C-alpha cells in the first residue's frame, strides 16, 4: 500500500466528513477577534500568502477568518484578458482532455462519466459528448472567488449531494470517481458558442459554497438533489464578473461541447493559472485574440 494512500486517503473514509466541514464553517465565521487574527496570521505564514494584492491588506480589518479566505482583490490584481475564454479561478490546471464519448479520465485506472458528474441528467450530458474538459484545482493559498469564463447566461443550477473527500492530487489518484461522488454545484451556462457547464466541486473542510444569485448553498448539506431553472429569466454575466465562491480550497471543472471551446483539451497540465488569464493553449492564444477583436 502506498504511503500517500495510507496517510492521506484512507483516513478520509473513516472521519465524519460533513460534520467536520460544518464545524470548520462555524469556526471560520466566528467574530472572535483574537482567534480570527491569530488564524489569519498563521495561515498567511503557513501558505506564504501575500496580502498586498487584496483590497484589505491588514489581517485585523477582516471581521472573520472566512471573510479573509474569500477576500476580494484589487481590480488591477487580476486583469481580464481580451481572449474569448478566461480562467474562472486561480489554481492549477490539473487535467485537460478530450471527452471520449461520455467518458472522462480522472487518473490512471479511474474513469467517470458525464452522466455521473452531471447528477444523472442524461439529456444535458449528451450536449458534451466528445467535447472537452479541464479541471482547475484551488489550493488553500489561492484566491477563492469564481468568475464568469466568458460572456454568457446562467440558465440553471443543480445541487448534487455527495461525499466530501479532499481533491488534492493524492486523493484524485486513489478515490474512484471522486468528482462524480463529491458534493457539487453544476452551473448551466449558455454562450455564443453553445452550452458550457461550470462545476464547483466541494471537498472536506470546504465550509460553504455560494453563488451571487442564490447566496449560500451549503451548509446545511442537503440530502437530495435539487435543480433551479432560470431559463425564463436567466442571470446574464459579462466575462470576468464574479459568480460564486468557495470557503476553503476545492476544484472547478469546465465542460464544453465538441463545437464550443474544445481548444481547452490542449491546455498544458499541470500548469499554474490565474483568474482572468486566457484559458487557451499557448499556440492558439494569438489567433483567438485576433478573432475576438475582429468581432468588435
């Protein structure tokens, strides 16, 4: 048995994942100044976080640890590229791939299907058959607000209950169908190039997931799937606008159809990326920027 599995993965099967995550959310929202100041300073030191790019650079100005964790940045800290598709988050592109029919590769010997990832919505999953996918992993030190990857309309949101395994590389490598078994929030987006799915995947100690239109979605953790349809009155966002946030680290998955932004399959992985940077293979950035400008 590999050491990474024994020490990092196996204990996750044994602990009360939702109870611990709820406790973390409760703790990080306390307005106990002495505690939150100590936690913020220790966190900055542990993860080498530079607060100079944040709107509030003094740890004592945050009312709670959670407010610090989901901190806003100065506008100039994340310039929005002219490219037609940008990264919705800071993090590491851990995977980028063409979807083989309806099957995605999580790691060696671990596959999962679009239907499983999308909460059993077969008709919705079919729109992404033979399309492309990329996975962005947000570590605890990253900026944790999620932004619109392109101009578009949010037409629906689906909450899928599930486990709360960690989403670090060791767990992804060993837990079968991790992204399809963890709790997740599926955001349905319509773009000029067709449908797109942005999936916020929960994880252990991710105390909360929220969107700008629905507010806090978790906790409490719901026992059943629920779906909200906005097709009659969609939420319209410009590229780069904030649409949600994670309270603690997790993962964002983007799905595009074969005729959409399928170029994301060629993104180098693993590679670091920041919100607002082009989510395009290096060789395609210049050509796609020219195409984007030609439309204006």
